[in-house]
């Protein structure tokens, strides 16, 4: 029997911010209030992430420049990781560097081989202000690094180099959602 609600069940789906919007390139502000408005934002992030069939979503991807992200992401052993982080800090990114396909809800329909460490540790707080430490490996480590990049004003395309970068740039220019 489930004793807590499903994340996002009480949230509303918000429009996604797409590459080209200046808000994706700005460092997000620290959260200072841990009240009902923050809880509603986290619910909206989950609802929006699920509606877009993503595995993670940062607040600036819905136009809110705050240091918050949510995730519902498996690791390489197919273990599900579900949660959120307020005021995240990437405190470790180590292990083997792996190039793997990476996409983003703010660059819909596109992906590119992106190098990420296969282990990451993020510290921050829950929506109620409790300290939290999240450690991820494999695909989940990629997700944590990806979402942390968002709150720092970066997107995965910033990590792509060489011919992969040139190809991705061409795809972005031709994308139907491009402004």
C-alpha cells in the first residue's frame, strides 16, 4: 500500500524553456524559502518531466531561475532513483569518463555523444529543508551531472566537441522548435 502521493500528481504541466532562451544560460539563484511555493514548484517539475517523458528536469527549464531539480532515473543496473534536490552542489564527479548518448527536454528530439564521469555525488536539501546527499553511478550519474549543469547555466551541448558538436549545431539550426 502506498502511503504517500505520487510525485507530480498534484502539479501542473508547465511549458518547457527551449535552447535559445536566455534563462537556460544564466546561473540559477539559491532557494531561500522552504515553504508551499517551493513544494508546488517541485510538484510542477515532476508533472512536467513526466508529461515530456524525461528522466530529469531543472527549474530553469520551466522558466524559474532557482537551483532546484527533480529526477526519476535508472542507473546501469536498472535501479530506479526518484527524488529532488534544492540548492544542489556537485561535490564529486569521478571514475571513468564515458561518452554516451545524451538528450535534453530543452533540445527536443536531439542527442549527441557526451562525455560524463560514471560516478557523481550531489549534496543539497529536500523541499522541507532537510540535508540530502545523492550518489549516482552510470546513467544516473550522467543525469545528476546533466541537471546540475542546468542550474549552473549550461546544457549538455556545451560538453560536446569535434564533429559531434558540428553535427549537433547543424541539427539545432534546422530544428522546428528553434526560434
